C-alpha cells in the first residue's frame, strides 16, 4: 500500500467565503467575563492541605477547589441541577446559532442550572475551526489514515476538504463572527456563543468531545481567562485533541475512547465532579 502525501492531493478551487451576517457581538460579550473567586479556591486548597486531602485525593482535591471558586463558596454543594446545553440546533444557521447560544445560557442560569454540559456533534467543523486556531496544517489536524481508521481515498478526501476549508478561514482569526461564518456551522456557532455567555454569567461548563473543545478555542478568543470556567469531561486522543487541550490548559476528567458527541462523556463526568465537591462538605 502506498501512503499518500499532502503533495499527492489534487488542487481544488475553494468556494467563496460568505459575508458575515449580523448576530450577537461575542467580543463585546466576552468583555463581561470575570474570574472565579480565587480567594475562595485558595482557602479551600489550604484547608484540604491541612486535613491531608490535597495529597491523598489527587485530582479530586484540585476539582474541589475549582468548584468552590466557580461557585463562589468554600462549601459549595455538589451540582444539583446540571443540564445539557445544546439540543435541537442541527438546522440553525450561524447568526441564528449565535443568538440561540446566548439565549440558552441566559435561560439555564435563570432556571437555576449550576452546571452545563456542552457537546457539539459536528466534527468536520470542529476540525476546521481548531486547525485554524491552533495553526495546524490539514494533515496534522486530520491525522494519518491508520490513526483515523480511513483508507487512502477516504483520507485524501478528508484532508482535501479540510485544506479547502482552511483557505476560507485564512486571515479571519481576528474576527470571530467572520471566522464562524466561514466555518459555516450553526451548532458550533451556538456552542461558541453559549461558552462565552455562560462564562460571563459565572456558569461552569463541562466540555465534551472535539466539538466542545473547538467551541472553547473559539470562545477564548473573546477573553483568555474564559477557560477558568470550564473543565473537559472527555476528549479524544488524536493529535488535534491533544493540541486543543494543551492550548486550553485543561485535562480531561475521563478518557474512555468515546466517539459519540451527544453529551455521554459529560454525563459520565458529573459524578466525578460530585465526588470532588463532596470534599467541601
């Protein structure tokens, strides 16, 4: 078998980039993002160290201090009202998705949600957005055929599609709405807007899978500190996921090899966070 190379992929003419449509100004919303309560988190870390939990409970102790900080209370109860952030967004266009994501975050907070679970089932869009923001080429972002379970032809098609997409997104990192318009995914736009608005509203979020990681990378363009409001429930092990996690400075709570992006990983991670929060009681 001959392994294809990027140079062997035929050239194609990318489609023109559509003009950005009006929608919520995510950069403006991002300016409302503040920090978790670092004083509370530090107090919890100190207390856990005094009682010996910081050494014996490992990552759970770290999560306990994070949970106290994002909830603003040293004895914050475990999550009691977690909710899946996105549903019924598959047919949204980008501007509608942006508005939907902002409204969804505000609705969940108004309803008393204390933890949001974010998953986005649009892997091609996630790869395109992540590859652009991380500065990877199409091969690095897609991975090699054996890694992806693809034959040579499937691999060439996937890399070609990603390369054409990156031509559309080139030079748009400074304009988040234009970048999302070029990516062309309403669900990813909704997830990005949700991630921005939830952080501004002090609602912690569990990111689940490649789509949610891409939304996190996009949302962080509005405020570098936004990642303080997130944990990663589950992520893949490919090069793109690894690069995204490194960039976001986050570590998954679970590594189960899941390939679905429907919130399953986030639901399974909630009990982990619940056990961590129990250390505060």
